[in-house]
C-alpha cells in the first residue's frame, strides 16, 4: 500500500471512531393575553405581566427530545397553541429536533361563588360548565364569559329566588367582568289551605294576616299551621251576634289554625231585638224527629224557623214565642232525608225589628 493511501485510511478510521456532536434546536415560548402568569420547567423561567415578557423564554436542546413546559397562571385561565399535546396547564413537545415556537395566552379570570340558602334543598349548575353546586360551588371564568346559572329544587322544595349578582326566580345570566357571588334560596314546600268567610246580616269581616276583607273578598289561601284572626264589624243599625266555625272566639274576634280547609260564618243581628238564640239541636222521640231552638228573651217574639240544605228551604215553621218559654220546636217532616243541613232563625219583635241567626245541624235518620 502506498504511503498516501495508508494515510487516507487512517483518517477515515479516526472519523468513524470519534462521536459526532448532536444537532441543537431551540424551543421558544411566546406569551400573550390580558392576564398574567409564568412558564416553568424544562429550563424555562418566563414571565408575562399582561403587556410584556421577561425572564428566560428560550431554551436550546441537543438531539431529538421530548419537552414539557408548565404554565403557572396568576388569576388567569390559560390557552396553549403549537403544542403536540396539552394536559391542564402543561404543554408537551414530543420527539422534537428542529426549532419550534409555542404560545401561551393568559386571559384574565374572575371567580364566581354560588351559595345555597333557605329551609329547602336543591342544586345550581352553570353553562358553560364549571359550577355544579351541590358539590362544586366555585370556579373562575375568563373575562367576558357569558354564564347562565340554573337552579333546580329537590323534591319537596321550591326555588324561592336569587340574590347577590342575580335577582328573580328564572335563570341567572351573568357576564364575568369582575368577581361575582350569587345566592340561590330553596324553601321547603308548605301545604296551603283555603279559608272562606260568610256573613249573615249586615257587617264586614277582616283578617290578620291580611287576605280576607269580606264584604268584597271572602276567601283566601294560607300556609299550613298559620293562625288567622278574624274581626267582625257590624254595619250601622246592626250588632255582631256570634261566630260559627271558629276554633276559638272572643266577642267579635275569631281564631282559626290553618291545618285544613276552613269555613267560618259571622252572624250579625238587628240592634233592637232583645233576645238571644242559644243553640239548636235535633232529636228523635216517639218515632218522630224534632228540631229544637233554645231562645232567651224578655219579650214576646214571632219566631221563624227554617231548615235549609244547599240553599234550598226544606221546611218552615212560625212560632209565637213567650218570655217564659225556653225552646221553640219544629217537627221534621218524614220526607226530609237524613244528613247535614242548616237551621235559620228569624226573631221579630212587636216593633217589627228583626234578628237573624243560623247554625249547622244534622237531620237524624227517619225512624223505622
């Protein structure tokens, strides 16, 4: 072998034995957005204040490399671009060997907090997702995000309304331009019952709490267990006589507890009649049925006794009632069926003044 050929062979062998330097490539992190934050990991220490970038935002790597960089938001939400994959706030560049740029956008974010209140229960959800309260009652959203909150009451509860950043009882619509807090109130569903007031004679009845003003408005629905006080006021030339259907009464006031549907009657009487009807009852004797009306008076009266059912007069009797008597009696006709009815009594004195009175009664079964 010639000397020149041997030298070439030696140089070639030496080149094969000495490792070749790996090619270098550069990864650059670009930053943007109205928010602020930083990027760390894989050698980066890159800061963004919402207007300018600082720190170490470029790294050089040798050979084919997989790199992961982590965004650390400061009251912002993050969006990566240019990555091979993204997981949460982290960007991954996989098996890279040439220069590359990835971009992280920090968008200013504001917190939304939902609180539930009231005696009932329910949940609040958001669109877009983030709030599922129940379990997750706070989240942050990018500035300008339009949100809709929906309240759903649980069985046995009702949605009473929003307070805080929303009002009303429909859905809650928000734009996240600042930190916001919303309260959803759920109340237990309380049964309600109707109270109906009737008057006999001339006068009015009002209620406390308000709702009844009879004369004009004689029926109202109240929550279960509520105590209602009714007050009767007689018209000119009349006086209050008595109540029917109260659970307790004192003079012109009547109290009922709304544990069921209630019906109350206020009976007003003419001022001039000096008499009082103490009560009425039915009985059977000697195979016949009777209606007895107990009356107390110091003067002779004409007494009209009516037996009424569903507004229809079944039987009428006129009696001249003397002061020494205590009871006016009407024999109930055999054709009148047993069941609920009402007795109406009209007292008329010698000057033609009248007093009216009424009471529910039960007609007994016809004797066999």
